[in-house]
C-alpha cells in the first residue's frame, strides 16, 4: 500500500501524522463497533489525506478534536446532535 501511495497523483497524503491506538480505541468505544482493519492501518500510519479535494476523515488527539472538522468522532458527534 505504501508503495502505491508514492506514485498516485489523486491522493495527497501526509506521513508521520498518524493516530495513536488509544485515540482509535476511544472512537471505537463511542461508536460501539470496531473500525475496519485497513482503515485502522491508514489511521496509524498516515492519519490524514486529501482525495481529489476532499478530506479522508482522520482521528486527531482528543484535545484538538472539537476544532478539527476532519476528525471522525467530531463529525459523528455533529451528526448525532442533528439526529442524522
């Protein structure tokens, strides 16, 4: 997977900005289910990216979660508040 990322032009990725395992566990606990293994791998190794101008949701540190609209749990909480 990492080799493919080096050659793509559609995806802008940012290595070394991955999520910590404890952040992922917190998200999974609140959601009530486990994230897919491939997404967990992405979160740990890369964390965030842009695909053709759109964000791939990430998991940021808990202290920054309320200010980052690319955070998975932040978006989930907004959707829940709006009953979507």
